[in-house]
C-alpha cells in the first residue's frame, strides 16, 4: 500500500481534536446521536481513521476500512476490527451484512461518491442505515478550508481576525475534496434512497465554535458538521 494522505498525521489529527475539546464534544454528540443504540448491531466505519470517536462508545462490533496504516493501527488499539488497510473501492464487501455503515468525515477525501455509496448500500441489511457525517463544502468551515487550500496558508491578510485559534491542519484540509450536502443527497437519490433524516452541529461561526459544546439540532442548512441518515 502506498503512502496515504493521513500517513504521518495521526498524532496531529488526535491532538487537534483534544486541543479543540469543546468542538470535539459537539461533533461527538452528533456522532452518538445519529448512531443511536448500537447494541447487538454490526457496524462498518469507512475511513475509520484513528478510531478517536469510537473510543467513546462500544467499538466491539465495529469493522473498519482505513487507507492510512498510521491511523488504522491506532484504531485497532481502540478496539476497531480493521478489515482492510486500503480504499473501500478495492474492498469486496459481502451483501446485506451490516446494520449501519458510516463515513465520519471520510467522504471529504473521495472524488467519486456514487460507486462508493452504491457498494455500501449493497452491504447494508434491509432497513439498514448509511450515515454520512461531514463538513459541508457550503458551510463556513468549508469556505475556510477551501480558502486556506487556495492560498496555501491560513496566515494571510484575507483571514486576519477571522480564524479560530487552532484551525484544522492545513495539510489535511488541503487534501480534501469537499462536497456539498445537496450533492450527497442527490447521489443517494440516484441510488434509490427515499428516506432521509438530517442532523447538524457547529452552528456558530468557526471563530467561536470552541467556546462551549453545542447541542445537536435537526436539519442541515446551518451546521458546520452535518449528518445525513439514509435508510435502505
């Protein structure tokens, strides 16, 4: 397996969330809300990363796919069963196996979503849920990352006074593709999904999101971190 985008950044990824503790708590609340009660259910995390979010829940029934060996090794220590070090595109998933398949931020690092979501839907049981959690391209965070990517720096006069104290590492933000929420919804509709639920957090401007944890709210048009729940 060749070097992946997050190789060498596993520690920085976890460190960023720990330093932005209130922001992390907001995202964790959304994560826990949309997963719901997972007792007795079989889950697959696509792009499981370091398993940081899963370390706060029971990860014993969670399989993972992770391109970065650096990240995946940490996830394994946190209880995730990493079934593949690589891309989901290269994995043969068994049909109708999982109750929940989720992408926690990983859609933002995938160019072509349709074949990936289609494969995931095939691997879900009937009435299973495909859950997509992400920073939307159209959000304030999305704009910030795209501007940083375009400028190749956060330290620019255009961003003076508007940046959080500890922004997401530029190398990771710059390697993202970033999709709009509507784009993902439309892909799922093309694949036959009709039943959706939406939840969001990080409603505040990025400059203030780490001041205190936020509650989860329904919808997707205001949040800096949004969850789409698609029922098969």
